[in-house]
């Protein structure tokens, strides 16, 4: 009998389900988008019941496509959109309101108020995070404050909070298991990443009752079994991680110095820093990568706000290209940008600069600057911003990057991948499997279920990647980086 690992990949816009076999190959796939709710400018909500029914729908569809019963599923792993907060009634199972999504800015003022009260260091030391509306804490407070009777119900222990994996597990076990994993807990801004417990001082500060919170468990562990009615029999739920951490695991970045970068609209870079949480002064986030076998592994995380977005801008606003893919050929058609730098600070610059007032610029234009030079400068900028983050990470954790694993839409760009390797002076690997996030959740669940014996067995399942070796001389790299820093200085000084 064939046995698979089922992954529920619960993203921001869609629910996906993938069944993986022992070789780490996807044998069945189903996906469905669900409703995005925008009640006011800058606000984003999801209906938790919609997420639940959509997720179960795609799970059943994936099983049907592979002609499987529950007996063919060795375990379930979950990868989920992070930070999004759900609160529901423990007796009725009804959410008290819509989920407040990670992108939602409704609590920006509440976050600013914490910063104004000088709480930045307090939160950074305990949670590894910069105070921001992005994380769950202020969202939970908002939901309790703006739902009639919720405060009292929460104090009486009638309500439960969870990020999406926690909500799904509670539903899958028909209310028997209320749990979250270390990686998701570390995105709530309530979790002490050193003691690996909810932080009592933070809960007191934000007046959030502890009774609301799930138990916290490793990312690879048997949390419970699905209710037999859902899939015709019980299936063990054995793994969960936030999507970015799951992707790091899916790329098999198991040791300190290994990193992954997702090149999408923005970039999400995570570097494994081993068993010690590295506190960042450059404004990177310190986060739990995963909990496995009784220990936690940490990561530094940084993001680039505008990455693929710069390519979209070339296409849609400047109309310099017809398709994103075309940018690779144009960029490669010239030797270099001729001294042109494009800083895509459309909405400010993140780590390590943190200047929300910075705006984009193009510097070094000459009469000879043409379309290919501008296109090349935009692609190079994605690589420079990634290099900025990597340099900050290396400096702060004292571990050099060994290799960079690449995924996401823009990683298809051969020019970008080669230039990335050149500018960081390290190998870039683009994995053959486009599903690193789901694969990470499969690996976590498969390890706890004994489907794979250990990390070595997992590494054997990896498909060969496209490898981009650095070819640029050190002198040239230093020259280009100096030019880039100059261009960045010119946009950050202006505010
Ligand atoms: P997201 O998940 O953020 O929507 P994707 O991983 O789907 O992003 O990637 C889409 C982004 O990647 C877009 O911003 C697009 O401009 C960019 N992109 C896609 N293909 C290429 C390419 N071949 N070269 C450069 N950029 C690309």
C-alpha cells in the first residue's frame, strides 16, 4: 500500500493540499482561493470558517485524485500564513469575528503607542521582533476590545486564540487539541524565544489572558489525530510551521550559515543561526526556525519590500518590458549598467537601513543609458538588497553564509541568480522542487511519524538544483558594492 504525507499549505490567498511520497515527490495537488475581505483602507480579514472549509475541500480533492483513503496518509503537516490571528469560542467553535490578517494595518497606532512608551527593547529582547502591527499581539488586543463581551469571555476561559495552524488543528481534532508550534508562536510577539514559553510580563502588559493561548509544542511532533469523520478514519497530525520557516526546512537548511531567499513581489530571507538566538541591532528579526527533537533552532529574518515589484514597475509603469521573463535577456545584453543604480525604495527601505521615508531613485544616468541598462539595474537592485541583508546577518551571527537556496517567481531569472552569486561571493542554488514550503511541512511531519528516519534520509530525497557559482573578481564586487552604497545613501539622506 502506498503511503503519503499530506501537507496543508494554508497561504494568504489560497489553500493548497499536496501529497508527497518517500522521494519527496508531489503525487497529488489541489488548490482553491478563498475570499479576501477589505472592510476599510489598509484592513485585511479572512473568514476562519471559509479557510477551514476550503482547506478540507482541497484535502479531500487531493486524496480523491490520488485514489487514497485515510490509510494511505501516514501523517499530516501544516505550513501556514504567519501572524494572522483567529479567536473562537471553545464551546461552539464559532470565531468571534473575522481573522485579522498579517497584512492588516488597523493596529498600526497601537503598535506606535508601544514604541512611544519605550517598549522596543522590552519586546526585542523577549520576542526577537520589532514592534509592529504585523505580528499577532496587537491584533488579539484589537479583537478583544472590539467584539462585544469578548474581554469577559476571554477572562472566563471561554475563548481560544490561535494562528491559522492552531485553528486548523483544533478543528481537525474536533476541539480536542489546542496547540501551536514554536515557529508560529514566535511570530505572535507574545512568545519568549529564550524560555520557549508565553511571556507573562508581555501578557500582563497587553492585558491578554493566558487562558486564551494554545499549548506550545515542537514543529515536528504528534499533536493529535484527525476526527475520524473528516477523512473516514483518523490521521495523525505530526508537523506545523509558519510558511517561511517551513521553506527554510524544505530547502534542508539544517545547519547554521545556510539560508534561503524567496524572490517574489518582495524577498523573504531566512538564515539558520543554530541553537543560539542572535539578537539583531540592524533591525533583522530573530525568530524560531523550528523545534525538533527537544531543541529549538533559530533564524535571522529580513525582507526586501520591493523585489519582483521593481520588475512589475518596469513592465506596467515604464513599459520597458512586455514580460517579467524578458528582463533576463535584456539585462544580459549589456556588459554592465554603465554606472546606473536603481534603488527601488518605493515604500521606504527595510533592514538594515530602516528608513520608511526613503523613496526610490535612479542614479548615474548618462546620454548612453538605454533600456537594457535600466532593466539590468532593476534586477541588480534585487540582488544588492539581498546582499545587504546577508552581510548584516553574517556580521550579527558571526557565521558566514555557506550557500543560498533560492525560490519564488523571480528566481526563474538566470541573470538575477548569476548576479546574486557574483555579488555575495557564494553559491546560489535554485531547487528543482518549486514547493519548498510544503515540502518543509512534509519533512517535519514525516520525521515525527517515522516516515523518514532523520535529516540525512531527507537530504537523500532532494532533487538536484541549478547551481550558480560566483564568477566575479573581488575587486569588481567591491567596486559595485561601493557604488550601490552610494546610491542608497542618496535616498536615505533626503528625508
Ligand atoms: P508572490 O508570491 O509575491 O506573488 P511570485 O513568487 O509569484 O510572487 O513571483 C512574482 C514576482 O516575481 C512578480 O513581482 C514578478 O514581477 C516577478 N517575476 C516573475 N518572473 C520573473 C522573471 N523571470 N524575472 C524577474 N522577475 C520575475
